[in-house]
């Protein structure tokens, strides 16, 4: 199998714009995975002004900010496809707290809301007995639910699009995962679920419950360190996910693992 | 091409750099132990017309890794029996492993311009570059990491922004006190570590010790206060693959036997 990729990306990082053009191919034969550069540039790619996105976040106390926009052309065994990606990663800090935000677009309102909530955060509190997870928090949890999701919910690979070998991504409700994730031509593709989503027969969310609005640390198994907003009160807390009572209908895609559709979850 | 605000990076094939990498990998292959998981990495770069190469071999057995070309070192360490049931005893950092503790507590903190803490007067932690030029074209300069940040700018690849990063951490002691505690934990290998600039907390995941695997977590001030002794010349630790901002770089490490209590 021969896989080729040509692409370019503009990335804002450490106060600088990095524009990268690269092209390469990966060949896997008889158990050997080999990559090398190839000549040529992607044609017709216009990159967004990532610096302006970063500048729009100047008022946020960002410990780390990475904004990127990339365009890539892929070719694998005669199948060609093109994709465009936007990524925003920001670590917002206030005192000893750090909120981690990852998005697949440049809509900044939610970032501002999280930053505002973080500045109002009080002392650590126990997690409430019942809580809502914001879609972005729920999306980060999804890859960790594989194999351990409670029986009343279904963890599904969403069908549509092409995987890292140019094969159609199938709608699959559990392992074995037949599609592959290939984030770079330099990385051997890995079988794993792509574009996960969670479904539950109950989709009514109690909006009066406190809400976990942001992650304060990467998800560790089923433990979530989160920023909780309960009316005017905001506090850090740690949740252990033991049951899921409801999953909302509206979904948005987030760049966690090989992709996850986050929807509101009620615990 | 770097104009200060903007880096334009274009991938090209450079035959001289490719040959240098191939030669480095060929050298590493001679030492590959086929009964271990082995990762070979060779990089070549040309800065100010000077060709420089780096090569590392990471050997993993039973989930424990070292950066070394000798799997026997790891096998010997893995045979060390667990003889202590507690992890709250004083720790004797052997085989240069204290370099990893101070890599996190001193060197990373220096990279982040962390406020000073009171380190023992007998302690020196230096960055001692082993190459002529850093990755921004500056002549490589050493640094006293207790007093200043590393002076070298390093980048993992042509795609990355050069960052102020340590290169080769050498810990020395001058007339340090040293007394082996009656009961202690001997640390031999470290699986990884971290420094959080927000909380000033240092975390070390010990892989091989007389108490088995455990996690050591203290604030930087607590680490400084806990350093009660050291003995001898720096011992070269197998090595550290250091990841910061997604950029993985090899960092040399050496330290004398040290005691924290």
C-alpha cells in the first residue's frame, strides 16, 4: 500500500506564525513501514490568517495558544481526497487553575465564557450528585468510554468520510474497529474508532443542574477534573463517571483522539 | 526561513543530511537487542554550515524504557528485587537518576523563568551543550541553571518554533554532606517526570527502585529542602527524551548519588 500526502499548514504558536509546506509518502510492505519525502506542493490552498485569531484572544490569560489551519491532499491506492482542518488549543490560567480548550474551529465566544468563569472560580468542592457535562467536556470523555460505557448508552463510530487508508468510515457500534487513523504520513496508521458519538434513549437534560463547563486536566480514564458552574458559583471539582442518565441530541465535532462528537451529557 | 515573526518551513530532501542520518542509524543498528522493543532516532541538521547529528536508542522491556545502547543495563535494573514496602522513606537517587529529578525541578523551572527557591549551597546544576551551534544559529552556550535559563534555542524539526531548552544537564556537588539513611529507598530508573509551572509541582514516576514503581510528587521548594546530601562525581544516567510543547528532544543527564529526605 502506498499513501501520499501533500499539505500546508499555518500555525500560530509562541507568538509566531509558522507556515509549513511538506509532502511525503508512506509505503508498507512485508511488515516494513517506510516513509520519505516527495517532490511537489499542494495546489490551490489558501491559508487563513491564524495570527488574527490569536490576536482576538489577547485579553485571555493564555499559558499556551496554538491556532492552526491546514489543507491536505491524500492519495492511497488510487483513492484521492482533500481535507481542511482548523484547530484551536488554548490553556487558560487563573491562579493555580488551568482550563484546557480544544476546538475544531475559530469560534471564540465559548473560549471567552470559559475564561470568564475561570476568573470567578472559588475553592475546590465535592462534585454534585447530578451534573451536566458541556459538549466539549463530554467529547473529551468519549474515547475513554470504549469498552466501559454503561449499558444504557451506545458508543458509536459515526459513518461518513474516508479514513487514513482512503476507505469509507463505517457506522459501527463497537469493536472490532476496522477503520484507521493516520494523522501524518510519518505515522503508521492505527485501527481505532473515528468520529465517536454517544447515544442514549433518554435525551432530556435538566438545565437546572450544575454544568461542567471546561476540563482542568486531560481526562484520566473515567475521572474528569472540571470547572463547574452552578448559577453564579464556579468551582473546580473532580468527577468519576459511573453512570450516564441522558445524552442530548445536538452534537459538535471535537479533535479528541480520532475525533469525537460532543453532546450534552447528564450524569 | 525565519524573519522573527514568521517561519516559512518547506520540506526538501538534503542528500548530505540524509546520508548522515543513514550512517547514524546504521551505527545504532549494530547494538539492537532483538529481544527488546527498540526505537532508533537519528537527526542531522546543518546550522551555520556545520553538520551536527544526534542519535538515540530507546530500549523498552516490560514497559520500562531507557535511552541507552545497552539492553543489559536495563535487564540488570529490572532484576533488582523489591525489598522495601514503604514509599515515604528517604530516597537515595542512584546511577545518575537525580539528574532527572533536577531536570524537572531546576532545568524546566529555569526554562519557565520560575521564581528562585533556596537550593543547597553545595549544589550546581549546569547545562553543558555538546554541539557547536544551537538550532537558531547561535554559538551554543552553557548555563548555570540555578541562576539562569538555558541559553540554547532548540527545535525538534524544521517545522517547529525554536524554544529555550536544556541540552545536557550536569549536576555536581562540592563538599556536600552525605550519610546513607538507616532505612531508605534506592532509586535506579525513572519512567518519566513533569514540572508544572502553574503549581510549581515536580512529579517523578520512578520505574525501578527497592520499593518498586512509585510516584514522587513535591513542590520545587520541598524538593530543594529535601536534598540532604550527595556524594562523588556525576554519573551519566542513561538519558532522557524530554517533551515540551510537543517537541521531543534528547537531553543528556548526569548526577552524583544524592539523598532526599
